[in-house]
C-alpha cells in the first residue's frame, strides 16, 4: 500500500479530505506560503543610518536632526575605517553602520568626537578635512 503525504507526516484521517493532485497542490501551496513567511521575517536591516552623538554636560544626545556636511561625513568615515568598521552609504548620502553598533551610544560618541579632533587625526597619520 502506498502512503499519502499526510500519512508519512503522521497526520492520519485527513488524506480522505483531498484526492490525489488536489492534495499535492494544497501541500505545495502551504509549503510555499510557509517558506515566504519564514524568509520575509528573516530579512532584517543589517545597516542603519549613523547619527552623531554629543555630550551636553549631563548625558549623551543622539542628534537625529543632524545635517552633516560632506567634510564631516568624510572625517566620520575615516574614523570608522581606521577602526575597521564596515560602513556603507545610501542614495541619500547617509552613512550606514551595522545595526548592532547603533545601540552603543558611547562608542558612537567616541567616533563623533574623534571625527572633529585634528590632533587625533594627525596622531594616526590620517587626513583631517576642514
């Protein structure tokens, strides 16, 4: 006796609800929908926009409204490159950083601060843009 797909999966009694090709088509549809849902939920943004972080004397502030100049962006990119951080830019010329790094405001403050420090640039033999 040949077992149906549902019997092989251990689901007895349901194979009588559908016959032959209809059962195959329904199972195929369920598999395709399941795979789509799995893969659509697995797609996470791996890079997010960089926002400069400043210290206001009491706490660190993420400047979500910052309009970085091209010079400021170049200096920030130089600091990220110095530390070997893989960054990208998008069509809006935003600097994109790894998502997990965006959660570390202390580190981003350090990057922001160093990007404005020409002494730090000189000590690392990097080109500081004015």
